[in-house]
C-alpha cells in the first residue's frame, strides 16, 4: 500500500458522511483497517458493520431489517452488478447514500457508463468524483474515480461545512476538496449527458 492510499480512504468515507445530515449507521463492503480508522473520526457514527467483499451479496441478503444511513463500497468488483446494488439499497434508509469505487470515466468509458446507468436506475443522484490515486510507476499521482449515489442528499448542496472542516484528523479531505472533486471536464459532461445525475 502506498503512502498516499489514505487519500482514497478519506474520500470514500468523508464525502458521504459530510453530505448526510445524520450518518449514525454505516455499512462498509470491502476495504481495509484504514476505512475503519476514517470512520472513527466521526463522533456522530454510532454503529458500523463491515462485510467482506467476497460473499457480500449473500451477507447483504441475510442482514435482516436493519437499515443504514450510509454505505461505503471500497471494492471495485461490483461495478454494474445490478443484483448487488439492489440488495445494498434495500439495507439503506429512505435518505441513504452510498460511495463506491468506480472505473475511470475517461479511459474506461464503457464500464463507467454501465456502472453509472446501473446506479442511475436506483438512485436520484449519481455523481462521480475524483481523487489523486496511488503513485504509479513514474511517481505521479494519477486521477482515480469514486461515485456517490443518493436517494435524497446532494454531495455539494447538502455538504456539512462544520463536519467537513472541523473534524480532527483529516490529511486530505476538506470542504473545498469535497466540492472540487465533483467537477468534470466539458467533454466528460457531454459524453455522460443524462447518465451523470446531478
């Protein structure tokens, strides 16, 4: 794991937790101990459940009636898996939102469209966002993508500034990053017109 892996973990966790008004119950699929450490920075979180990515669909189907405010999918294997996303969505409350790893909007266009369309059939808001990923072989930090899907909260309009800027321990994330991460180039906006749901 590179020394910059924390950027991904912060963006996966803090973007949804700072958009939801009361993220008390959080469901995590995949991820490492760093995701748990980022969750621990939010005193408002009362409960978190972590599921292994392997066997996640079956685990979701066996969770019972418990509802969660936020889901974090830290594993990219679920992409356009409609069955997985439906099972996950059933575990969210009516204002629930999810952040997830997604394909590269620019170089993995077909996969990205499939993922966004799958989420768009379930959620009212579906917005990709970016972060600087782990260093590549040349030492640069390439752009990577995540996605936020929501039934109610908007990731920039409903951003809790106090939580975003006054929570202790952030190394990368802040309210400026939270807003800027959702900006996409004009050619991406044109290519994904009607697929990205703002």
